[in-house]
C-alpha cells in the first residue's frame, strides 16, 4: 500500500503540473512544474513521507531503464543527429562549461559564508 500512495502523490503532482502548464500556457513542461509543486509540498511538510521515500528509492534503483527509450531514439535518429552534430556538440560543451562555472561560483560563495569573518 505504501508504494501505491507514493506513486499516487508523484502522479498527482505531475498531473497538477500538466494542468498548470496547459492552463497558463507557459513554456515549461508539466512534469517540471509538477516537481516544483512536489518540492513546495515537501518544504511545507518539512519531511518526506515514508511511502514517497520508498517509491522514490524504488524508481532510482531502476533509473537506468528510463534511459532505454532515449538510447533507442539516438539510434533511430542517428542520421538527423549527424546532420546537426556541430550545433549539438557546441551546445553540450557550452552548457556543461556554464554549469561548471556557475556551480564553482556558488560553491565558492557558500564556502566564503561558512568561514569565520567570511561574510561579504
């Protein structure tokens, strides 16, 4: 029963996110809005319910299975990807570099805050 409750919470949040995305016509995917709804709900509650934790851990244990459709898509559309390989590669390298730079900057700021007298 806990797995059913946990999955129901996850699906309800995703459904609410889809409703919000389509109702407000925002360019954000419904599942992303659903995760935000879930985050806000967990923040208000202050802890993760056991049923949701069990469901989440079960999904994470089998996360690699979720990459199968993406891998099949890569194989099926290899020719299309090959046509746009340069823009894809530039985007991947650029976004990775930007992510590393922002992560390093945030880490440096957080470490500066933790040091005595490091407030800026």
